[in-house]
């Protein structure tokens, strides 16, 4: 069914069920005449179709937003307190922003400086990062490396490594990762060994399971309180959304 036909069915069927039933009760000749009349009207007034399509798209967007809200609410503990994700910004902030990231994702890299600016300028946002490698081997290696650093060396150096990985030029190969570790005064060998551990694999597995539950298939994906933002969101829009979330909480 095309979008145009779907919009027409929605207009005729959902908005006026009694009229739709009357249409079904018509004779074949009457239905044909009615169809010709509708076609002629729409050809003369095509803006009606655009209006109907707009209504349909708005209803679909509202339904998707409500479904996303329910998903976020039902998974709030895993989003906010999974025991392994990095928590930064203002840990006591009045608004929580969760980001599912892939270090090799171009839009994640585009969002990175804007998220940093948002957190620094606002000062009252709790930021939670979810390692979600989905773009191949380099993505997986990058997340394994970051998680291994966090597990061995703690949260502070993890954030430094995260920042370095999201801006890394070149492949996430052993040579570049070794250089990165040594640049922060870390011994790379224990990190490389930890990368292949069950503890690191479990973090990635849990994040992927949560993403599947939330129907997340791409990065970046943000969860702002109970609102899911699928894809890159410009800084100005994110600022407005944060303020709206804050106002909603009262």
C-alpha cells in the first residue's frame, strides 16, 4: 500500500467509520461512481492528499514516541544503573542523558564535541556512555580497549581514552592502541590481555541486549530521561530538549 493510499484509507476509514461502512454497503456501480468522484476531487484538490499524509505522519511519529517512552521507562534501571557504564558530567545532575556510541561512527564523532559542550555549559546533566560497537572489527576493538582500561585503571582515565578513541585518526589496530595507551602513561600489555576477557565481553553483550530491547539499531542513540533520540541531534536542539525535559519534571 502506498503512502498516498494509506493516507486516504486513514482519512476515510479511521476518521469516519460510519462512512466507510456505508461505502462497503454500496453496490458495485455506486462504489465505482464514488471512486471516480473521489479521484476527480483529489486531482482537482491535491493539497487534500498532502494534508492527509501529514496527518498520518504526525500520528505515526506520536505513536513511535509513545512506544519509545514506554521502552525507556521499562528499562530505566539498566539505562541508569547497570554497574559497568561510565557516569560523568554532573553525577548528581537533575537530568540524565544516556548515549549509545560506536567509536567508528561518523555521526557519533560529529556529536562528540557538541555533547561535550552541552554537558560543560549546562553543568547539571548526568551523562552515561554505553559502549555499543556495531560497525565492524575496529569498532569492537575500540570498545574492548576502552572497557579494559576502565576495568583496570578506573573512570577518570577511561574518559581520557574515550575522548582519544572518538577522535582517533586511522585504524584501531594494535600499533595505534599501544601508542594511545603509552601516551597516557599506561602499560598496553595488560590492557590487550583484558580486551579478550569474559568481563569485557559481558559488558558489550549486556549493552547489545539492552539496545535490542530498546530497538536501537544505529548510533548515536540518546535516551534523555524517558525520551529516545535516534540519531545525531544538533546542539541547539539538544539544549531545547534538555530544558523541556527539565520543565516536564518540574
